[in-house]
């Protein structure tokens, strides 16, 4: 006889993905235990940027206003030739249609500290210095063997999610293999603090120089990052030498006024786990997928995983959907991740070209297309497809977040559950979701923008999922029926 559950959800690994999943699951009413093998926060920078969707998820957690001052909104993201001609140019809107700036540069330890504080405010049971060892499953739950201070014990949960990084012990315990894109490039990553930045460009740049591809990024505050590609024959030991680092930084004339915060050689690669779920155990973030950093979407993709999973786990545990809805997690997220990986690899192939003659041809072709008004790479990522979505216009798209004249953001009136917004009132007895008519007082500030969106979609109503993606558009009663029918189908499945 298995003992009673210690929690609804056990989260293994407390980087940003585990933090977000733990917080959102708690806000959805689940009892969460979150463990991490490290007794302290990782003190050095890793992720460099995140986007509007991630800030919107932070908003749902209740921490966006705390995180925004810790970040910098860059002016643009550029790919440059060796002589500084612009091959690709991505301006960054300071406020976009989703209520936040398109891109934020961050100092990850500072952001993670805010996330951990939020877990404490939500009374999440966080256990640090606790290492996952293995797990067993049965029809009702999962039992994890963990070790802390040399003592072994077990944690019994209804579900477990491994957010435990690229070398995921949870993934390894499940025997899940990885699909390798065979993109593998070694780079020196250098994080610095510069008290007097002077005329250093406050942008994100890729220098597509065949002599030495370089990334330069203005991070938050006085932090700047450089990444230098290793050329054939160079070793990590060579590149980590301080004299070599200062020589690499000579073109920026700043090596005499910076402090090196971190120096490391990483291999940029692309991998996707073949299975993201095994029964009551799932994986998310780097445990499920890894990508080159050129699109700045590694951490973002993991946090999107957490937002997708949290409400579905809650629906299962609260009895409004069966466990089969959890299969829609990978169905929806994997194509999105693979599209981003394809973009990142396309960017990487532009940057990492070492053949001088080939680089001349690349530059000429890209500059010609740019002059004609075309740009080789787009950072517009696809909508979700398949999974727990209808086949109606806009289904799978991220719903916009209008801003009111007083600065209020639309999501503040949505709550955490699914919401149907309809032009005309609908009887709400015994419905599995909240229904709000367009003339409701709480929508008054946003009614014009919502009316315009519905008109463009040619719909009387829109049903928005808890992760802010559109479940479907159409007639209000049809959408309610579709939500209920899909949930019932999931139970039968």
C-alpha cells in the first residue's frame, strides 16, 4: 500500500523553468514541492535575454513589475559584416501588442532571486541541497528517491516534472534519448562588468567575421557579454587565458576598465528529447530541448513549457481533464521549439562561416536581398498547432494584451483560468470556464481593442486558455461546447 501523497507536483530542478512551474502550479491550486541539488542560487549569468511572452508569464506570477527594473530593453539586434555593414536588423519595440517590450536583456541571478522570493511568498515547499536519484511509478502517482546530506528518503507525488537542465538526471532515469541536429560549435563566453561603458554600443550584435565570429551584447546595468567562436585547432585552455581574452577585447578598447565575472567555453548545439512524458513524469526546459543561443530563446522556450504544463497538470489533478491532456504538452510545444531551433541554426550558419571567400558571397547576396526589402531570417515564431486547440481562425495564437490609457494591462482582468470573451451575454450556469461579455464593466478599458480583434477574426467570441493562447474563435456556445467535448474526449482517451 502506497503512503499518502506528500504533494500534487514534485518539481526537480530550480532554475528559472522550475521556479516558474512551481509558482504557476501553486497559483492554480496545487501543492508543490520543489527540490534542487544546489543549496544556493547559481551566482553567475547564463541566459542573456527573454521576450515579451516571458515577461507576460512573469506578470501572471505577480513579479513582472519587480523584474522589469532589473533589465535593459535593447534598441535592436543586428548581424554585421566584418566591416560593419548590416546584414540583418531586428529593431526592438519598447511596447508591443502583448503589453511588454519585445526583448529584455537580463542578469539571470538577479531575476532568479526575485523568482525564489515569489516562491517563498506563495509558500511553496522549496528544499535545497536535495538531489534526485531515481523514481518509480504506479497508477496513482510517482515515488522519487532523493538524497540530502547523505541521507536517503522518498517523496510521493501525483506527478513529477524534471526541470533539471541539459544533463537531466530525470531524463536519464527515464531512459529518454535525444534527437541531435548535428550543430556543434565551441565558443568562449565572457561576462564582464564595466563601470564606465563609454561609447560601447548598447545593442545586441553578431559580428559575422570569418576571421573570428563574435557576439557582443549589452546586458542589464553595467554588464556586457562577448562570445568568441573557437577556430579549428584552438583549445579551451588557450581561449581562457587572461592575456588572450584581453587581446580579443582590444577592438572595443575596454579591457583596462572591465572586471571579468565569468569566462567559460561552451559547445553550442541543438538537441530535442524524443519523449517529454513517461506516465506521471515529464521533462521541461533544457531537459527536453537545447538550442544554439543566436535567437535568444533557450530560457524562453523552457518557461513556455512551464506555462503550458502548469494549467494542464492542475486540470488533471482538479478533475476537469484526464491525464491524456498531458500528451498535448509535447504535441504543442515540440513543433514550436523545433521552429525556433531552425531559426537559431539558420542564424548560426550565417555567423559561424569561417571561409573568407564564402563570407564575401554571403555578404553580397544578403546585402542585395536587404536592399530589395527582404531579410533572410524572421524571428516571428509560429502559433501552437494540434493538441488542446480547435481548428478555428486564430486558434493557437498568443492573444494580445491591450494596454488601457491609464497603463493597466488586460491580463489583470482575466484571472488564471480559461476565459470566454463574447460580444453577447451567455448563460453561465455549470460552465467549465469563466464567461465575460464585451460590455462587462471590467472590460470597459479594453473593449475597443477587443472588439477590433474579434472583428478582424470574424468571430462573435474568443476562448482564451490559461496560458493566454487562443483555444478557438467563433460562436460563444460552440466554443463552450468544444472545450467541454475535448475535455470529455480526453477522459475517454
